[in-house]
């Protein structure tokens, strides 16, 4: 990666936290038997985003005292009617995560727009990340996440 490209990336520490379990299907919600991500994949695929190499669930990364705001997502899909629920808008931004020294994985920040999402809201200090399966990951693990500053803004809370 060139120095120019590196300047676009902002790194912060985060903690893996438990989510609702609906993205992966762990919640056993009868509306989403295989999980929301697995159900949404074909709709994103038809719009140009192939998630077939990603685990069908999200890693919830708690970044407080920071919070985030989407600036210019890599992908934004409007009015996605993927279930019996109302249609939703989704955005995806590039990210990288480091679990251990030197080991990184590319992924996408998964952002269902709260104004179109019926339930299971995330706070602005929690990023949902889609990446390939990471077997050793557990709740409470600390990691580093890097986001593209042209796509997403990371702010520190002011006291």
C-alpha cells in the first residue's frame, strides 16, 4: 500500500461485543431462520456486491469513546426488499481488522440505515463488520480496526 493510500486509513482500538444474533441466525428468530446476512446476500449480489467469501454474520466492534458516521460509502443500496419486513437501505464501507500482531483481514462495515431499519439498532459507537470466518474470536477480545476516512468518519466524544 502506498503512503498516499495509508493516509486515507484511520486506526482505532475496539472490543468484540455480543450482538443481537439475528445477522448470523444465532437468535433463532423464525423470520430469519438462516440469519439476515444469508438472506440478504442474493439481493446485494444482484446489485453488484458479492458477499459469498464472507461469513454470514457480523462482528460487533465497540469503539467508544469514539463514534462513527458514514460519509461516502463504497456501496449504498436503497429500498432493498429482502424479507417480509419493510424494505431497507444498506451501506458498506471498507475496513481492515488486526487480531494479532501482523495478522489482518479485510472486511466491510455493514450499515443498515437506522431510518429504514425496523429493529435491532446499533449505537454509533458499535461497528458491524462482515469478513471471512475467524474461529478464535471471542467476546471481549481487543482488536484494531482501520477504516477508510473517505468513506467513514471516526470522532472522539467530547466531554
